[in-house]
C-alpha cells in the first residue's frame, strides 16, 4: 500500500503544479521554479539531485552517490534533476563504481578516464523522462500491465557516435573507403532502449524461473526481483519531488543491439562475420548536423543491414507487395539477398509496438559451424570450396534461420515449438545453449549446434546455389512453391531446367502466331523472349528467332507455375516404373539407368527426349535430413499439347479410333449451322484448344477406346447410333436412345490415369457412368504389370489393352483458358490430363450388354448427368 499511496501523491502533485504553472505564466513574472519551490507539499522528499547528494540509508546500509552526481554535473543535467519535473533514474552507488573501475568493457580505471560520450551513455541510458514506479515499467498505454519489455530512455543517437577504426569494420567492400581513416559511425538511427525483466511482465508472458535462469546464465530468480538488462534493482521506488530513484546493484553499461553484441562474442566470430556481410554504411545528414553542432567535424554514417525489415536499409517492394531487395548506400543498386530483419535496429518491432517484444538470434559457435561444414553442410563446401566463398544469396538462408522474429515465441521453455524456414520444429533444447547475451533489441543464444535451414536439405538447394537455375528459383518464390518444396514430410523428384529454357505456350497454339517463350534471368527479375513456334517442323527448327520480349510478371508466373507443376514428382523415380505422375496430374516417361532420359507428353508428340545431366542427392538416406533428389536438365519437359478430341479425330494417325470418335462427336444433324456443336447430347464442349470432354474436371483420367470392329459389333448388338437418335420423332424416345449412347461412352472414361508399365498395379476405379440404382458411379477393376493392362467390367468381361496396335499410353491434355475466344487466351485456368489406350473389346456395366442384345434400352430414371 505504501508504494501505491506514494505513486498517487506524486502524480497528483505533478498534475497540480502543471496547472499552477499556467497561472504563473499569465499573472507573474516569477520563474516556474520559484512557484514550485514555494508550493512543495511537506510529504514530498527533496529533488532527485538533492536526494542523491544526501545519499540513502536502507536496512542499516548507507548508499552514497557522489560519482553519479558528478556524472550529472559533467553532462549538464544538474538543474534538470534539481527542479520539479518527471524523471526516473536508475543509479549506481559509489561502491558499485569502485567495482566498475576494476572490471568494465572500456578498461577505464578511474572516473577521470571516462570520456564525455561514456558519461552520457551511463547517465542517459539510466534515465527515463517520466516518473515510474518499478512495478509500472511494464505497463503500456491502456493501461495494460505486464506487457512492456523495453522503454525509451533519455539516451539519444547523438550521445554515442564513436570513431570506428578501419580494422573493426565489416569485411565487405562497402567499408573499404574507411579502412585507413576509420568512420564516425552510429550503430543505428534509432535511440537504444532499456530492457527490463519484472515480475508482472514475466507472469504476463509466461517467462518462468527456469527461463530466467537460462537467460541470465544460471542466476536464480526470486519473487519480486527486478532487472534492468543484467543489473538487479537493489532498492526501488525512492520518492522524490520530481520522480523516482531506483538503486542498481552495479553500474549500468547498457549493451548494444544484437548485431553489435554478437561482434563481441569470442566463441561466435564466424557467425558474426556472416551477419556482417549484410552491413553497409549509410550517410546521415541529420546526425552529421547534430554532431557538428556539438563541436564535431566528421560526417556521420549509420550502420544498416540489408534485410526484409529494417529502418536504415529500407526494403524495396514490387507492385504486388513482394520485397525484392534493399537499396545499397549509393541508392543505385538493389541488393536482393536479405536477412529476415535488421539485427542492428535498436527499436526493431516484432509487432506494432517495439516495447512489447524483440528479436532472437541463435548464434552457433565457431566449433559448431566447423563440424557442420565438414558434415551435413559439406555440399556447400564441395560447391564453393571455402566458407568465405559461399555467396550471400545462399548464406542468408542459414543466417536467417538462426534469427527469429519474436523473443516471446522463443523463450527457453518454448524452444520445442520454434520452427525453421519450412515451419518444421528445429529441435532446439536448452542443453544446446552455452551462454546468453541480452541486447537492447533482443537476445543472443550462443549454441553448440547449427540449425541448418530446410533449404539446405531440400530439392530446392540446386536452384539456390547455381547461377544458371535462377529462373526456376524465381518461379518457386513468385508462385509460392517454397513451403511445398521445403517440406520434409514428403519425398520429391524435382526436374530443374537451366536458364534459357524454351516453353511452348499452350494458350498461343490457336492464335495467328503460336509462340514459344525462352526464359531468362537478368540478375533481379525474369523475362522471356518470344519466338514463333511451328509445330510442323522438327525440334529445334520449330523454334524461330525472337520477335519480342515480355516482362509481364503475372503471365511469366502463370506459365512458370505450369512448368513447376509438370516438373515435380512426389516420390522416387528409381522404383522400376517408366511412367510417373507429376504434381499437376500429368505424366512423364523416364527411361535408362544412371542419368535417366526423360520426356513429357509434348516431347513424345515431337519425338524429343531430354537427358538428365546431373543429380543432386538431397535424400534422408544420404544426408540424415532431406526430401528427395533434384535432376538437372537443359530443356523443360513439355506437357501434351493435344486434346482428347484432337487425338481421336486424327484419322490418319489413329484410324482404329474412328467409330468410337463418331459416337463421341454425335450425328451430323446435331451440329448447328455455325459449326458449333449442339450441347444437349454432346460429350464435348467448346473450349481449350478445340473441344474439351465436358465432364473432366482438373484431374487425371484414363480413356479406353475399342476398335472400329468392336464398336460396329456393339451397334449390331443393339447400341443405338446417332442416326437412330436423329430418326426418332418422339422426344422421349429420342432422349432414351441418346442416353444409352452417352452412358455407354462415359463407361469408357475412368478416374485416375493408369499406364501400361512394368510394376504391378491393381484397384477399382470409378467411371463416368452413374449407377441409377445406387446413385454412385460404376467402377472398373484394373490389373496391370509386366507391361500389360487388363480391365474387368461390370458385365464380367476381361478387356485388355491392345499393345500390338501401338495405340496405348497416348497422353492428352484438355485445357480451359481465361477467355472463351481461344485466339485471345493468355493464361491456363485449369486442365485435365488423359491417357488413351486402344482396347480389344467394348466395355459394358452390369446388365447393359444383355439389354443391348435384346434391343431393349434401359429405362431413364433421371436426366443425363453432365
């Protein structure tokens, strides 16, 4: 109660004297201080300065503050702290200063050795321009108790602008001009805040006593303790006329930001050097002017870090909000390789309020990094030979994975929940923490373990470290494939085409000039040269000379998304199969041992094969952590460019499909005058490159096509023809016959693309024909293996793929574009993949064949499902 009463009285007094001061201005020429001194209540003590001069006795212990008052005098704060106002000071006793002279980071042995900048740092960093009890330090506006971790002090940036020696500057080229002269350098453009640990704050954020012990390197926490950085408050809430005094255990020399603290850690010099690669000097006209007003002559620079979240090296975003880099100090060069956030940003915000949270760095020791690069990280050394040669664009994944945006989400008790760049648990435990350093913008945990990013273990690594794979890297980032490819849950086979690859643009194939795009990377962005494509010519003669260039990020991204979907296989490709389904539902053919030969549906159409030139083994079996293998190719796998309609209508190449196709397309008199198919009975609908199968829907399917003879046999056994339908004058009879044809045709379409291949396959797969009794779709039983495929129908027949014809494993793709006018299409909205096999029989669902032989069409119980 005593603290609360004192707080109420002093705040009431400060309010009263503030109002009274207005009266003094209007009615008196006397100074404010005269008014205050004549109206001080008896219950208030002396001013902060006078109290410090007098010293303080508590529990029989006498504290003297002669050194601290001398600091006040030398810095010019005497009158400020004599007068009534609103201040909070965290002071050190003379005894604490004596200990300070024996051991301190500046190696000063006496007060006389302190520079004015050091005096300002000690005084201003221990002063808050507000009157606050210790228990209220963690209260934020609202008021909400227990939320604030940090507070602004009286320290300004211009108080501490040291001359950094050239030998102490980062090793990157931005600092070379200062190697001889040194540079007047502010560690950040924002003032350094005070960090505190208080009972209410720890309770509000679930920071446990065990957490505290780790954060404070073994020091035990006792109920009611308060700490400013590592400095314990020995006596709190000494009430004065103009604020509060809190006595600290030791002299407060506040630590700098995380980046600067990291530079001083002897066990983590290598990791610090990684961070310093991203640092650059930015000239500050404001700080230069302030410094010169104080008597200095030098130009002042601010140390900024290339990062996604900073204040000095400001991130640059694209029109879609994606961060593409930071401007370098010249303002002319864009730096694309960025840290997660600026570790030198004093007032770094993990959220909207810098007071309530801060950052974290897990800094591996030099020994831990040495062990890592000799083990799991050896592929990087194999690529670059030396650690110092690893480029920033590769290294920033490692550094950023050790930087976490929120301290409150990475306290020691929450280590098991901390995730990596793939949002998977990193496996951090407290036994891996060697030492902890508190900074003004976060915590540095020194670890005996390296936490490599998922990137280094994933199939994405080759695209990240190879200069000639930047198009695919850009596409992965642009189309947000990173979370998918970084996942360690699945195993992937990822085919990566090198830059400059050619993509036949499906949306252009019916335009006046079909196009092939060649994708290139200019160092920052992807662009494509546009070439005429002539499908009648062999590859590569089918690709003409470039006629234009496009930088349209949306179109580039959409086409490259199509490429990515067709180049990722979930699973291994060493299973003995020849045909593998891709992420997008298409299929590619893979043959050969060692470095395999691959082909997509579009490649098979053009009689083209692609040789894998290199394999990156990123598998768990090899690296203990990983998600598959990457296969380097010089040209991409092309998806099929022919639709089901296009293939079945090609009488010259597939004459045995003619009768089945005739049923699919309907009778001549079902066409309208403008040659657009009537839709009532049609299997096909206008769209894509010509006509799409109307009931296929963004999936993969199998179509079994019986030969001409077998279709004619079915007709002779009672299957109506479209001529029969057209001849009917009664609409109900006409619908019944049409329904028989459509249900017969749809029974030959099956969900899931099943290929004739070597490994065994079996299963029951749904057709497109509905069982009207059960309201479920009829299924086919499929058995394959040893390069054969047989299907058991509902009628009990066993139908086999006719391999002797060569008409099997034919790949088709039905497209849906973003415009109805295919000549104006620019992007693929969706597509379906179909494999077509010629079979030796027509296929009938249960009872259908007997009904056809009796020439008794099945009764229609509902309208045709489309």
